[in-house]
């Protein structure tokens, strides 16, 4: 028993090799840990690769709950498709209303519609699609540390539905 206690005592002794008091990490390992390269840094390459080969469904640590991940909840796909469908319906209704004498109130889309009418639907879908992709990508992150960004997608889909319903009502009122 004395031999075991002696060995355990020897194992717990610190060796003075230039380390700081209370730091039991050997200097060669400590230097490696402070190399400055952060493997967890988000890059565009990692973001794009994660979109085609998803691996991470949740963060590795409990504190990683708000970081972007490679896999998203299925309801976000449904909302994204609904938003793009509503965007297409909005584009069709806008063109119909414009032929009946209405004006486009969005200055960017009004310019595109007047100068390049064939590109109108493409630009409208690209702007909406880009916003939807961005919202899905950051859906787990908190906005101003208060609310998750994923809350805004259903709210925007509801607002878009209201806009399309209003445009359908306007088309019904036009002679």
C-alpha cells in the first residue's frame, strides 16, 4: 500500500520546467494552443460546403445553440417554399395591376420594370430568395440577443400573404 501511495504522490507532483504556478500544462502544448488559428472560424467555404454536405444538426456544446448549423428544421423549408410562391404570385399580380394602370411603389423594382421588363420576375425572385436563404441560414441566431431570427420567417410569410390577398382584391376592383 505504501508503494502505491508513493507512486500516486509522485504522479501529482509538479515539475518546475518554466510553467506558471497552478498551470500544469507543459510549455510545448501551451504554445500550440495559442497558435492564433481558430479552427471554428466561419468562412464562406465552410458555409457553402455545409450546404451541400450537411453534418452538424446541433452545436457541439450547450453554449453553441445559437450558432449556424448545416441542418435546418423542415418547417423552414416549407416557409421558404411558401415565401417564394407568394413572391411569384406577387410578381404576377404586380404585372397585372401595372397593365391596368397601377404604379410600382418599390423604387428598385419600378426601375427594373420600366427599363428591363423581362428581368422583373427574375430580380424580384432573386431578392426574395436571397432574403429567405439568409433568414434560414441565421434562423438559430438571436437578433439583438433577444429573439431568434427564425421567428421572422413566419411573420414575413404572413405579411406576404396579406400583400398578395390585397393585390387580389385590387385586381377584383379594377375594371
